[in-house]
C-alpha cells in the first residue's frame, strides 16, 4: 500500500506560535508536528515532517521525495508566491500533491493572492488554520487509497 507521505514546510513556519498569531494561531511548530504525526498514525500513514527556511533545501526535499514518498503536502509559505524553482520541482513529482496555507492568502495583501504552485498541485486548502493540515492528511490518505 502507498502510505509514505511527507509534509514540507517553508520559511518562518518554524516560528509558529510566535509569529503573527492573528494569522497563524497560537500553536507552536512542535504542536503542529505532534498533531500531524498523531493523525497520520491514526490513518495508517507513515509521515515525515520537515521544514526549511532555504529555497534550495526545499527543492532538494521535493526532488528526493520522488523515490521516498507517495504524496507531498506542502506549505511553501512565502516561496509560494515567488519560487519558480519549487514549482518546477513539484511538477516533476508525478504523485499527489496538496498545497496548504494556514491563513486565507486571498484575504491578505495582494502579493499573496498569486500561488505559483496551485496549478501543479492536485488540490489545496487555505484559511482553516492548522486544521488544514489535518484535512490535507485525510485527503491524502483517500487519494493514495484510490490509487492502490
Ligand atoms: C502561509 C501564507 C504565506 O503568504 C506566508 O508567507 C506564510 C504562511 C500560510 O500558511 O498561511 O509564511 O503559507
């Protein structure tokens, strides 16, 4: 069964709980990791939870995921709006991709309204706080189950 998934978090998400609580809530990055790990275990998924502030490291993670993982859940954070390199890496990954944002990027500054990765993702979730990660894990499990 395809059950190996990776959650890739981009810049500044390591400071969850500390940064702009009105946008991102009060849970810390460690809380988020625990919540995602628990949900994945419950659904029989093997989760790797990652974060980097560095664009090239994110590209490497996405490239390496081709052989190691069956699906990617990605919050590329600020790189969502700027990174052709992350978009290109994702488009080489021929398995399910879910884009996630904690905040509603369409209700915020105009520069956040454009995502370079939405059209290479299978689907996306935004504006639902960290619950969006739980929903993404549930959806990923269904996508992988339908593939088997
Ligand atoms: C974010 C939204 C981005 O615009 C922002 O740069 C982030 C987080 C979100 O999860 O809402 O760092 O991806």
